[in-house]
C-alpha cells in the first residue's frame, strides 16, 4: 500500500478501511510558558508536531483560555510544569447574580481571538496534511471553570461559591442554571464555528458529567447532556473529526458519552478503574482512541524493552478495538516521556512493514 498522509490515514480509519499503518497520537505537556503569545505558541506547536510526526495535531492550549474573557484572574506561570488550570486567583463567577447577568463574548477579540488566530496559523501551515484539533471545553465544564472548583489546599486554593457539588446547586437554582447554560452553550458554538472557519478539522471536546461521584445519571440527563448535545449537533456536517475526551482515571459510566455526536472517543482505558477498549467497543462503532498507558509504557532504561511493551500494547489495542482505532494515551503525556516518542514511531512503522 502507498504511504498515506496523516489526514488520509485518519479518514480511512473513520470508515473502517485499510491503512498503511494505524494512526497514532500523543499530546502534552502543556506549553505553559508560550501559550499566551500567538507567535511563541504556534512556533512551539509546529516544532512539536514536526518532531514527532503524529497523525493528529491536538493543540495543547492554555487550560483556562476559555474563561479569560469573562474576567477570570489567572496567576502568571512560573515554570514549564506549572499546570495552568490550577492558577485561578479570582473566579469570574462569584455569585448567583453572575449566572443571571452573563453575556456572550466576541470570539474574535481578547483571549478567544488570540486562540482563533493561533489555530488559523496552524491550519494554514499544515493545510490538508494533518487534522488540527483545538481544545473545546463543553458548556458544563466551562461553567465549572468559571465558578471555580471546591477548595483543595495546594491544588485549588479558591473557594467555589456553589459549594462542593455543582449539580446540587443547579437543582436548587434551576432557572438561573438553565439561563447560564444556554448562554455558555451558544458561546461554545460560536467558538467552534470560528475555529472551523479558519480550517480546524474538528475538536478535542471535553464534555461534562465525567465524574459520577459528583453527577448522578439523572442529573447528567437533565443538567449536562442536553447542552453537550446541542453544542456538538450544531457543528455536525462542518467538523469531520471530533474526538470526545473523557477525563479521569475512574470513569464508571462510559455509556453516557457514546451517544454524543462525535467521530471518536478517548479515555484512560489503561486504568484498572475504567472500561477497556473491548468493553466500549461493545457499546459503539465510533473510532476508539487508546491502548497506551501514558504513565508507565514509555518508562524504563532499556530501549528494546520499551519497544516491546509499546508493540504488545498496540497489538492488544488492535485486537480489542478492531480497525476503527487510533493508538494513543488516555490524556496528556508527561514532559520526561516525549523523548521516547521516537521509539513509539519506530514501533508503528515496523508494525506496518
């Protein structure tokens, strides 16, 4: 078989057709020192993609970019491993009145405009050769960021006005909750359309309700799912490759997400607390993304042993998921593992041969 481009390879997998080799992708770490400057950030992303030659470019944007224009105050990043999503100093939403008075922001100005400009540069650079996927936080995830998370010393230092459970607070204030979620859903749709206008193939989409400890099935159906459905349905026919990213080492209810309109689904399938690729394959015909344990499989001083592990894991992923598979980790990779991506690439090429 002739060598495919990255885009051709991904499109073939979407249809369950033969490929010259299985697509693979990793993302991370965050580029926390560059991600608020368009020039620095796009150069760093291009250097990362050109070095590792992944089949998808999942753009590692600032984890709080979507709340900046609402007035969220974020501390300066102090080093390259300083996780930006933990850096809120003042939340944008401080009371129920902020839910009542929320307004949409212009996605072509401010932080949103910065991100759209960055994605345009990346899409112009790669053209049709590599699918570019910006990161989108679904409406309920966006609301959680705007309100802040329950205070945890050393992790989330800012108290959250809704208390320890957003869904319980929503049930007590349904009128205000439904209003703010309507506005935030339209905000998400505006942003996705702006990204598509400049060439994005689709999205790395983070839906809400991924922690069953804080969201029952009934709460998910009433307070979360309708908004992710509305956002994702709005870009059907425009985005040709959107992957759902279900975040967490313990995701008990994957059946919540397989019905959302997207082409692929990614989660920490290597966690013993999560369903396997084979289990989720029983639920859906979507492309599955996983197979590699990002926290273990790249480690070890013996190169050949690392190669053997990566090959074994890839073969097992193929066995479980079948042809509609993109080999990946379950979330962002650690900084010290990126130098091992060359070994992974070697494994994928050798398996193709």
